[in-house]
């Protein structure tokens, strides 16, 4: 059976309220804090897969950044908009459909790239590069390995995919990035992420 990313929007819509309750009490990773310290102060950050806007967009707003948040789940975006986060705008949009005349000082994709279609993973990096100003930072989480599967969360099904770490590194270099780190099996406060990457546009 062919795997589909279409289920993610529907599944996130179904769990949006439960997700919001959990995320409202979630911690901000020290890697996100470090990212914010590197990005130009008062800069504009694109948050890909922003969900309900908490805690990351809220944290960035509290630290004097302007935030553009996008997420495929319209229910998540409704919750984000209802929070009235200062200096932030949220819209329901697929990353591959998103366009902006603005170049950003930073791009954040915390737990979103691994929901993108396997056959479009290689398209992420040229688009992210186009959105970034020279010297801007890209911070993202990613799966580890060559994978495509469906898993369950909060009783709903979600699609995941990823490319091998070496492929991700090569794609970043090809599209004008220098890689600052690639943390494999990153552990923090009882959470695990297979791969966390920070890259800077040359």
C-alpha cells in the first residue's frame, strides 16, 4: 500500500486540542535557545510546522523576533491565531506551496521535515536556502536513516520519512549551507530526536 502524507493534516486536526494542552507546558530546547542567540536580534524567523505556536513561536516573540508560522493543520493554526502572539502571524499552508517576498534571518523546522513526502525531501533544502538571507540560520530535526513509514500518536496515524544523514549533509552543502552540527540521537529532558541539524547559509 502506498504511504500518504495526506493523513497528517487530518490527524493533527483531530488531536489539536490535546496537542495544545501538552505543548503549552513543553520546554524550549536549549538548541532552539542557542539558535535564537545566533539569529540577528529583532530578525524575522520562519517557523515551519509551527503547530499551535506554543512554546516556540511564543518564545521567539518574547525574545523580540518577528515570526511567520506555517502549518498544514488549519485547526492548529486556529489555536495559534487565537493566542494573539505578539509580532507573529500564522497561516495554514503546506511548506511546498508557501511563498514569501521576504527573506528571513532564520528558519526553524522543529519536528516537521520528517512529515514531508519521501520523494520531496530533496526539495526542502533549495527552498529553505531561497528563504534565508546570507548568514541566516536553519535549525531542524530529522529522522536518522533512509526511511518511510506510518506510526501512531495519540490514537491517530501519522506519516514519516527521512533521508540518510550523509544525503542531508550533501544537499545542504549543494544549496549553499555550511553545516555547524549534526547531533545524532539527541537527548534532552527525557526527549529524544534522531537527528538535529544547524546550518548557516553562506
